[in-house]
C-alpha cells in the first residue's frame, strides 16, 4: 500500500511539473501578449481577455507542484511516518505509536523501483528497522536487527547467541551469549499471560525485551539447510531480525532473512503516541484514540 502511494506521489509530482513546464515554454508568452492587448483596450471583458486567462489545469499544477515536490523529497529520501499496528516490538514500541523512519541511513533509493543510487551506510546490530516483508513486499514490517551478513545466530532456550562473521576459520570468534538482565514480571500481559521484562545488551545497544514464560517452540522455525532447527547463518546481503516481544512476534525465526533491497529505513523517534483502550461495546469507532501518551512523544528509539 505504501509503495502504491509512493508511485502516486511521484506521478502527481511529475505530471504537475510537466504541465507547468509545457505551459511556460509554449503558451505563457502568447498568453501574456494577449493580456497586454486586452489591458490596454479598456471596456468590457472581451473574448480575447477570457482567452488570456490562466487555464484551470495550469493554475492547479502551479499551486500543487511545490508542495507535492517537497512532500515527495521529504518522504522518499529523508523521513517517513509509520504507525505501529501490533505489539511485536513491545516494550520498545507500543500499539498506537507513530514513528519517524530515517530513509537515508542505509542509502538513497528511488521511490518507485527502490534501487539504491547512493550508498551511505548499512544496518548495525541492534538497529530498529522498517522493511518490506519478504513473503509479501506490499507490507511494511518493523523489527530489530540481531544478525548481520555472515553471522551465525542461535536462539535456544530463549537465549540469543551470536557468532560474528569472520574471513577465515582462524579469525572466527566463539559464540557470544547476549547479556540479559531480569527487570520485572507482570507489568504487561499478552493473551492473559504475564510478560517478563529483561534488559538486553545487543552489540552497543541496550534495550528492553519481553518474554513469556513457557511459550517457546522451535517447531515452526524457518529451516535453513545445513543448520539446526534453532540456528541460522545469515547470507551475504541479508539481515536477521527479531521482535522485542520475543514470544509474540512473527519475525525472522519463522520466515527467514531480510534482503538488503527490502530495507526502508531506520526507526529513530516517536513523534506521537495514541492510546486505543476503547471497550468493544462502545459506539465510538475503534480507530478513534482514547488518549495521548505525552510521555512517549519525542522518545528516541
């Protein structure tokens, strides 16, 4: 859906710009001449004067082109807003958070074909990224990067282990167990089950995650040839992503890896956060917020 909007935005920008350009090159000078003649003739408005008026289509194009062009550049290359629709990234992101995604962090891409034409940077371990869902690129997903190209990742007994990529076997480090520190239990619930909060140190990024006691199963994990059921080797040009709500997230453990070309950008801030706590029996539509979480506005992800 977001890609359709990008195509529409580009088409509207190009269309309005071309109308303005063609009019300026071919018709504007003649229209000014007719306007000069009619302004000096006096009297009632003549047919010539009506003909000298700026056409409605050209006038509309001149009005909307600067605005649409600004929005297209801002949204395509700088920042784009996204809404968090699910709890898979709790407690970092909540349902109703509206975030800003920095589009240029991982390079500049054209807004239609999404081909990179300027290489600026690459995702780092711990980044929260928005990407096109590999099984259905029409959907935008948001998760946290845990595995970089060449990494070996193990998620066993709810414990994350990573062996960073290496050039030769002699330079390979051993598996590193990601540090976890228990914080609390029961501050939030999912499907009537209390969630346990931990602080996780993922690379240089310290963040919080949720785990549900007793809800871990590798039977549905994505199976990669040559590895165990709970082990994955990240291919070159791909990334491995998890949700922070570890036992309530459909992430890379279940469908695989995110190609580099699917990356949309890095989530950097929450610009507004709404609550949607309306009871199902309410006559007010569920999409209308019940409140604003002002304490989350401006938070850095």
